[in-house]
């Protein structure tokens, strides 16, 4: 019951926050059906957009759920239904004012009313830009360009708030609704101020690089020591956001291993992009900023129950501590790489898991026994998993998006029920 409530409490609070706007539907006769629906859609859509801003702050989102994948799902749902409401509102307004489509496009500044309407127009233009780049063009544009354009959603919400406060029919008619809207506005302003404070690393822990070494081909292992009293306490398989410069970007990385006493954190990072190549420039003694931890990916495997781990390349990092602490009991690891030299902590896994450590190598011409030549496939898994493992074990997958999707399909072919499959994509 507790797990059920933890999973769905976020949906409960979102639904609860929209209740005042459902009350507006009781005013259909007083204000007209179309006008009431238009205002209801606008205010409810604005509320969902504010929730998106709330959940974009990791320290707040963590209050509702530790499940990062659930946050992504909720974010998509908010975007989908918020988008629908944002689209419905201006279309209904056109009917209320008997205007054509140009009313939504052409700005007007002659009166205070026109300025307020234009604020809504600007919000609508920004919505189209954010929606197109996120829903239609996301895979066609660079990540950083998409990210910077996505920040426009904050400006969009600001214009929504300006627009609604100036000409909101119901807000200006019912003081209690305006008071509620003021609370939401205050939350938004507070989050904007907090985000600005985060630029100066408020709330982030300071760490110092004390060790840096190559462990496998193209993989660098970084060990960081906390500075001062603030130190993070991750659990197995969690990730943090690492920021190497005082002003700059922060990216998520799985904590490969950690020391609960000293607070030291260790990461295995492969340089495959601009940010990770920037990390390679770090020298021992350099300081970084870290916030977290987040995620529950391996939580279901932190026990002595049978589990099958399928990792691709650097996707092994969430499982290092899991295997060290819970890998001695009925754990089987399939570790896929292009070459043997790409395998991270190979000797350690061989020692810990013995014959339950299976390497799948795709590009070695003559891989030594008992290495499996080729790729993860249905036949490879079926040949190396017992009937009991197929019937009882939990499956954990991590790797590139393509790797994870492929393995998911293979596991489905083996008729493993979805409730026993846990996956996390590794993507920079």
C-alpha cells in the first residue's frame, strides 16, 4: 500500500491543484458555455505548465517521487494535456470575440486590454516553438540547441501569468480564485529565483578530484572527495548531476561506487561528447559541484533474489555497487562490448561472479573461450539462462538507447513479464 501511494501521490497532487478550475464549469449559465470552457481550459493548462516548472526542479520533484522514469512519464503527460488545453483556449476565444485566425497572430498595443491579449499571443507563439522543437524536431536538432529552446517554456509561463491576471474573467470576478492564482504565481516566481540562485551553485555540494585513471579503453574513472561537511549519501545505482565549472552545464552520471564513511564518489565515464571530453581536462585537485542523488533503477535488485543483469558498454556503471553488495546470490551478468579491452572492471566481475559472468563481444576476430562472440540475442540468453531464472529472476538493462530497446524486445520474446523488467537508458 505504501509503495502504491508513493507511486501515485504525484498524480494526486496534480489533480488536486486543478480542482478550483473544475468548479468553473458550474458557471456555464452565468458566463456562457464557450467563454467558460475557454477560461477553464486556459487556467487549467496554465496550472499544468506550472507543474512542469515545479518538476524541472530536482529538489522539489524528489519530494514526490524518487523514480526518475516516472518523472519523465509525468512530464510527457503534462506536456500532452497541457498542450491540448493551451491549444483549445485560444480557439474558443476566437469564437467568444468573433475573430478570425489573424487575431491570434498579429500583436496589438493600442489599449491595456490589447497589451494583455498580446501577452497571451506571445505565450502562444512560444508554445508553438517549444512544442515543435520537443515533439516534432527533437531528434533532428542538437541536444544543446533543444535545451536552450526548451528554456523558453519558462518565459512562456511568465507571459501566461501576465495575460491571465490582466484579463482573466473569472480571476477578476472571484477573489478566492485570484488568491489561488496568486499562490501559483508566487510558486513560479520562487522557482525562477531558485533557478537563478543555482547558477551560483546554491544547494550543490563541493567535491575535489583526488584520483583519475584509465580503467578500460576510452573509459576514465574519476574519484571525488567531498569538501567541507556537506557530502552526498547515494544508494546503489543512483545518479547525480556533476558540474565541472562554477558557471556551466551539469550532466547526470551514475555513481559507480561510493564510500559511506569518507563520502568519496567514483564515476566511470566514457568520453563520447563535448561535455565528457571537457571532463577529461580535469586534473587532480580540481573542484566540481554535485547535486543529488536521484533514481530508483536498481532498487528492486537490492536483495538476495535471483537477477539477470544485461549491460552494454559504459551502461555497466549502475550495476557495479549492486554486484559488490548483492551479487553473490543468484546473479548473472551479461556484459556486451565491442572488444574485450572495452570491458570495465573485467577481472573484478570474473572473480565475484565466476561462471555467472558472461561476456558478449561483437568485434573480436577470435575471442577467447568462454567469451560469447556476437551480440545479445534471444538465442544467447536462452542458451545461458536456466528455466528457473527465466521464470523467477528480475531483469535489469542499461546501455545506449538502441541497446536497451533491442534487449527489451528480446526479453519480451522470451515471455518475461514487464513487471520483472527494469531498464534505464544511458545517454549523454
